[in-house]
C-alpha cells in the first residue's frame, strides 16, 4: 500500500492509499465516523462507514482522542466541499498511540496559555500554515541568491566585538575572555565578499534590548548579503528584485496556506517593480505633513514608518539617513557628509523596516576615524581594518529580518507567531 502525504492526495483519486498522521478531530453519527487527520502537510477527512468495515476497527476508532497518532488507509475521493477538496473512504485504521487528554481544544485560548504550550500550539492549522510559508520564503531566498551567483558563506555566532554598539549584546564567558552572541554577520561578510565577490549568510542573530513590541524578538534569523563593487543604488535594485521573487514564489507555492490565514493576496499581488525611493529628509517632510512633531536627525519609530509606507501603499526605500544615527561602517555621502549612503526598506500595511543596508566605508583613515568617534576599541577591529589595507573596493550589503518578512507576507499581528519557538523579553520557555 502506497503511503502518501495529504497535500498530494489529488494525484491519487480513485486509488487506495495510506496516510500517517494524528487525529485533529472526530465526530460520529452512530453508523458513520468522520475522522479529520493531519500529517503536517494538510488536513483530510476520513469517512468510516460502520457496515463497510470490520467491527473491531470501527470500535477501535471510537477510542481515538484528539492528537492520537494513527495510520489511515482508504480510497481517495473527489469532494469539493471537504477540506482540501478530497476525502478518504476509510478501509482500514492502525492506531499507533492513544493521546492523553489534549490541553489545546477546539475553542478559544488566551495568548499566555498558548505561549506556555508553544510546543503543542504549532500543531494547529494556522501555525502550520505560517511555518510552511516561512520555509518557502527561506527556500526562495536561497534560490534567488543561487541564481544571482552568490556564495553561501556562514558567519560566526560567537564574536569578540560588537557590530552595532555594545548596549544590546548578550555577553558570554569565552574561556576567560569576553565574547558576545552575534548581532549581525555583516563584518565577517565583508571579508568573505572580498574573497568571493558576492556572498550571503543565513543564521540566528541576537539582540538583548529590553523591548516588548509586536515587532521584536531577542533571537531572530537574518539573511545578510554583501557584494564587492556594488554601490548603494545597485544594492537597492538587488533587494527589490529579491523581494518580488519571494512574493511570487509564496503566491504560487503557498496559496492554500495563505487562504488558511485569511491573507488578502491582492495586496501582495500589487507589489511591483521598481519600489519608490525617498530620502530621509523627504520622509521627514511626509511626517510633518501628516501632523507629526518630528525633528530631523531623530530615528524613526514604528508609527513613523507606518505613516511613510502608507503614503505610498507599497514597499518603499528610505535612503540617506543622518550619519549620527547610523553604524560606524556606513559610508558618508560624498555630496553631503551629514548623511550616509544607507537605505532601509519599509514594508507596507504597517509592518515597518524589513531590510537595513547600505554602502560601507572603503577608506582606511575614514573608517579609523569613525571607530574612534563611536568610542570603539580599534584593536578589536584590526582584522576589519585589514580589509581596507589590502585591496579595498566599493562594496555594499544588507540584512533582511526573516521574521518581520514572514509577518508581512502572512499578514500577522505579532512576530511571535513567525518562528517555532520565540524568545521574548523574560520568556524562553519552552
């Protein structure tokens, strides 16, 4: 008997197959039992008719509890009214284990209740849909970079120095020396880009900031790219092409998951190239016109980003931020040293910044000066300065926050649903 995934049942109509999964729900009318089974790829209803199956199997099925594991055999039937458009006429059932009383029932539960049981919450259809979309986004990103001749070059998670300041680092004891969990792989990416031309890394990053907003996690995943001989405009062009590639992939491959989430796909379908580009100074004017009391030189908060993106109703690049609020490695604009050749991509619908990037300083003396201005220890960055001593070139890069991107494409209210096991302020269980 062929064992298949529920998502592939459409290729087996009229055939007898076996699925392996867990009981999501069961109802009975006495002579018929309806077993809704999940296997991680989808849900399907199995129809078990009492007179058409062995009595002991029918009775055994009545003992099944929510989340009991089982193997279900039956004939696949077209049924437009059923989950996924198919159902199974059950011919056999094998019980693997009977589950204890399941704590997450088919009723409303509070967020705190679900968060404490995240290891079980991720089994629900909504969470499964989100995590499947997350997986598709990751595959699409990797495919995009592969098609554009990038090399995957992993960066270390344990670092000896800060990348973007020392106030929000997780510090650790590295055999008597002070080490940190990585905020970003960017500095290392610059080194590998000068070896390989175009590279990206993909891994977890850590920020110890004490934030409880719906956009923040203390551990999150970033895909970070670095490109030799790219300027700030090359950088933005690559990013927008990447985002459109990912959106098209998700629309094509995850239609069922988006439907499960109730996502308005028309808003994703409306995303087209090229994305609008405005300077930070122009963005400040938009805020003032919207009635915001905003001072040039301040950083944008979530409400400001929402106003700016709503002005365009599309992903929008904001470039040339004030030098004073950006990282030490950002290259000042040769035409105006008060701003840098950096750009953030703000997602529409209030999802804010999903990509931060820009052109890096490629002049040795200027980089030394900026390290000193930021009161960072130059000796910790000697290896980074070597990149300017030996074959320095113009180069640019960016980092995309995976969870924020998942939240936007799925239309989620809170980032905690975008990752299997979120790490939030004062919360790391389970």
